[in-house]
C-alpha cells in the first residue's frame, strides 16, 4: 500500500494513472465523507450525527416501534437540513467519470440523493434514500413528500410510514447487494471514497474487488480499516482530490 501526500495539489503515481487509463469497468463506493463538504455530518467522526444521538434509539425497527413519533421527527429534521445542501465538486467529478470510463457504477451508502442531484445516472443505493418513505407494515414505497397532520403519516393499509432507509439490523434492499458484489468482482479499478469502511456488508466490497484483481484506491483524509489492503491511499478530501484526478486523467489521455 502506498500513501500519497495530503491536502493541496495531488500527485498521482504513474502506476495508478496507467491503471486508470486502461480501466474499462470501474466501481466507486462512496460513504458519508463524500457529502461532508456539502455540510452533512458523517456518522462516526467526532462531530458526526452519532456523537449526539444513540443509533439504537433512532435508527432501528425496535426504536420505531417504541417511539415512532420521535424517530419520524429526527428524520424530518434531517430532511429539512438536506433541502439546504447541494452537491460538492466531489459529487460532480464522480458524475463526470461516468462519461469517461466505458462502464462506471457508483455504489453509495449515502441516503442523501446528492449523487443523483449532481447528475450521476448509474447509482446503486445500498442504504435507501432519505427522501422516500415506505409503509412499516406492507412496505409500499412512497416517493413523493407526504403532507399529513399525523406524525408519522399512515399508509392506505393503516400501517405507519417510515423513511425508506436501511436501519441497523435490517437487510439491504433485495438485489442491490448482489449486484454490488458482482460489479466489484468484475471491475478493473475500484475506488473507496469517504467511507470509514466499517459498516458491513459494504465494507467487504473493496476486499472482493482486490481479491478479483482490481486496482483498489481509497480517498479519505485519514487511513481507514481497509488501508492495509488497498493499492493506494490518497489522503485528502474527496471534493479536492476527485476534481484533480479528473484533470490528471484528461492530461494523461492528451499525452497519447
Ligand atoms: P462514516 O461516518 O463511518 O465515515 C465517514 C468517513 O468519511 C470517515 O472515514 C472520514 O475520515 C471520511 N471523511 C470525512 N470528511 C471527508 C471528506 N471531505 N472527503 C472524504 N472523506 C471524508 O460513514 P460511512 O462509512 O458512510 O458509514 C456508513 C453509514 O453512514 C451508512 O449507513 C450511511 O447510510 C450513513 N450515513 C449517510 C449519510 C449521508 O447520506 N450523507 C450521512 C451520515 C451517515
Ligand atoms: Zn401499508
């Protein structure tokens, strides 16, 4: 594993540049860190969301059963905050990458929808989307915002509505994880960006990619749980590193 220098101007190793240039199938796994520069708290940083709230009191089916109003209101607060924020240069650079590589898929753990807002088309959302709701009983999905006096609002079946995100102890959306494993095992280049790589099963994806022969690159201001296994760790913020990476890629292409 090679750690490349910190903030400011990045230099990318010739090996990495040549792997990028020849890559046909590329996967990028993103986490909360990618949205940090848009002003959304990450989960595990000292200032993160979980520093002030206990996950077991808010993001579990048990918590919702016990206190649906409190859980709904916490998510309503997060939704309000998200309305004010915008994608940052990291999101936009990832959307551009879709146009450069023949096959590029984003796998995100984020629920904020910012990749879509930035223009990414091929996005697999592992943990759902904060803007949608679903029925706690019949699982019917509600994509539009819901106006209701009731907190939480109710489904036609009488069940309570909850945010369509994956809570602790819940299974990931059907098919999404299988697709993610398949793509990770069949790519030439894999990026792990802005994720602490501790939440399973997402954290196993870089490992699958590495075992299958992909060149694995991580972008994060600090080393993570998977730094030992990646080919390259680029220490820096995704909103600063990714645009420079795009630029380097374009220059490398023009040198042919
Ligand atoms: P995490 O909080 O565990 O880790 C965030 C990582 O981002 C850390 O390693 C941190 O060093 C890094 N980071 C901080 N600032 C960065 C920057 N500017 N550029 C690049 N990296 C930066 O987040 P995670 O690994 O995504 O944890 C997974 C869980 O967090 C998921 O369940 C996900 O749904 C949830 N989550 C989502 C959002 C969101 O949708 N924006 C926000 C918070 C948490
Ligand atoms: Zn229902």
